[in-house]
C-alpha cells in the first residue's frame, strides 16, 4: 500500500514537468490567437472556450518555434513583391505551413 501511494505521488510530481515541456507557448501568443479566432468566429463565451481549446490543441501538436515560423511564412506570403515570391516557392517553408495547417485541422475537429 505504501508503495502504491509513493508511486502515485511520484506520478503526480512528474505530471507538471511534462505539462511545462509541452506548454511552451507564451500567454500573449495564446491570447493573440484567441482574439483573432473570436474576431473571425464570434465574440461569445462559447467561442472563447472553443478558440482557447484550439490553441491548446495546436500547442500540443506543434512546438512554439514551429508555430512562429509558420505564422511568419503565412504573413510574408500575403505581402507583394520579391519577398512574397521567395516565401511561396521554397519547399521547406511549404512543409512548415503544412504542419500548422494539420495542427489547426486537428484542433478544428476536437474543439469546433
């Protein structure tokens, strides 16, 4: 019985460490995502919950550095001129955006 309690305590102590490793998105990045999501989908409590769920799901699938990189590529692709062309034609950047799109699709299924 004592071993079982010790095991449970050890598992409980390990959980926050794992959560911290997964939760590498800063609060302001999560808030920015939620604000943009709600601006698109509606300013309701239900959308607050759904949009918060979505960024949490994305954070579980995609490390923050990958998220920032994909968001940067998407923003640069919307510009005009030589820079936009560069961001549209590089295959490795297409893969970065595809990773974000997959994470967003999973979040859409789970949260909306």
